[in-house]
């Protein structure tokens, strides 16, 4: 499944698309996620339908194999299955308590559901039957589906105390290998150059490398490193690590050596790779009132540092036009052109904190979800590829995340507060 980011909640990631969502550090590419629908909707015809699901939906994933949407309902311990051809619920599957993430694995055509309080992963077949329920370590926080089909789940341990663990679920056998990593381990990131998986450990100031043979290596950054966000660059075939306390970005080669230490201006918290210009976009938390956007070239040098308003520490790249989108606490969506440096900026007014963005590859339109607390009506803003606001649509209360259905061209919003999914069609 293709994932995107701007959500506070982590989600299973389709790493083939180099996307990642995890505790505080986030990177997201807006781009095609599958075959285009035969009928392309026009902006003038956009409408919203409401589908009732379980209690407090927090995540939604699309299965292109059967054309169905899977919605994790955290407070009813269930997954609602929506038929994309009718936009009706066709199944409700009981899973382990407190499901927080759901993701599709294209290798075995199965859906994985992570339940936090019971420390379990439920595997669903394309026929919506439970294949297996697998135990992982205490306090699982985020999962990742690698292109190999293996699933990596990071756990903090009981109450976040002690060394973290990563459970690796074999795509063929569903056997689990539990690997010890560092303290306060974060989300796993996949390196397509060497097949290794990288996990930043905030308290241990280190990076754990999980090899294809499921062996563990450690890269130590020394006292005060705090690896907070990672991103892979296909241009350099290197993994980049944002070191929060050291105010630098380190480049890790496919041989797992530090090959560059790029000084940043402040405290880097998130990195995004832009395939249009092969640059890296690093979000810095300069202060409570302002932030920086640092742009790093494929030669590992800083091209430009731009002072921005206080951001949400979340960014997104539009792979269709190369623009970089940055949400601000003030309620603006800042768009930085990736075509040339210095990067020209366009400010798109949302009115409240932009939470999440997703691309409709059939129209090249960008959908931005505005944050709305539970009890408040959410709203989705639609911008053309030229960054012109065309329309906005009301959705349910407490919208948290969106996903695009490449089969029917609809956009789906999980609304935590109203126990619904809004279908923008």
C-alpha cells in the first residue's frame, strides 16, 4: 500500500515508495500508488459520502488486490472492510484489542493489523479471514512492510523502559524473530540498496542496523546524538539520519559507515527526499515561534536554509511536480518549488493546522486534511498541481488520516471522533 504522511499516528508503510510515518519524525512522498481508474473525476463533481464504521477509526489502508479498504477501529477492537466499488461495509473482522495501524503486503496479498495494548499483529487474508495472530514485544509503536514482504514491528518495551525490540515477521512462514535494539527505539526504515533495515534509538544515541540475515549491528553517534528522523536517497544510495542534539545530518553508506556529517543550523527532526531534484529537505525546530527548512544536495552540501514559521515538523514531497509541502501551526500550507534554488514559496491558507496530505495521481490534485479535534468538523482542501485552491469539503469529526483508492479514484478519510469514513468521490 502506498502511504503518505502528516499524521500524528504512525502507520504501516509501503517502503517501496520510500514513505515513513513514526513518532515525531516523518517523511512522505505524494505520488502514484497504483493503476489509475478508468473514469477520472473532475473537481466540479467532487462530493462526500459517509460510511459508518466501528468506534474511533485511526487508520485506513487500500488493498489493490481485492479493491477493498481496511479501517482499524481502535475502541471496538475491529477492522471494517469497505468495498471500493460500492463504498459499503462488507465485513467487520474482530481483531486483538486496540488496533492502531493497518497495512497491505503486496508480496503475500495479506493485510496486517497492529494492536497496541495486546502486543499482537493480526494477519487477514484477501478473503477477510484471520490467517494468524502473532505476539510481539510490549508497547509496539509502529510497523513497516518491506518490499520483501517481511514485517518489522518496533516495540518500546514495558512502559518504554529498557531496551527496545524489533519483531521481524517472515512473509512466507509468519515465524517471528525478536531482535534487541537500543533504548527508545523508533520506526524502522528500509534501505533498498543493501536490503538492511535501520532503527534510530533516541536514548542510546545509536542506530541499529538489521541485516538481511537478521543480524544486528550498531552505529554509535556518541553522547547527545538523538537520531530522530531518517530518509533514504536513491541518488547517493545512502541513508540519512537527523541527529537532534548534534544539530547535524549524517550520511550512512550501504556498507554501514558514516561517510558525511552535514552541519545543520538548528535541531533537525524530519527528512524528506525529493526525486525531482535529488535533494533532501530537512525540517528544523529552531524555536517555538519559528523553524528552518534546510535543503541538502546530492553532493551532501547545504544549498539553502530558509526561515519558516513554526511548523508541524511534518513535510511532504509531490513527486508529480517536485514541490515540497510544509504544514505550519498557524494554519498555512507552505509550498516550496523544487524546480530551482533558491526555492520559491507559495502560502496556501488552511485556517488551522494542516494534518495530512495525499495526492490524487489521476488529476495531480493535492488533498490536505485540516486538523479538527474530536467534536469538531474536519475539512479537506483540494489544490491543483499549480497550487490553486479549487474547493474544500467538510468531513467527519477528528479526521486523522487519508488514503487514495487507485481503483475507483476516491479519497478516504478516517474520522476518529464520528466513527465514520468520509469518501471524497
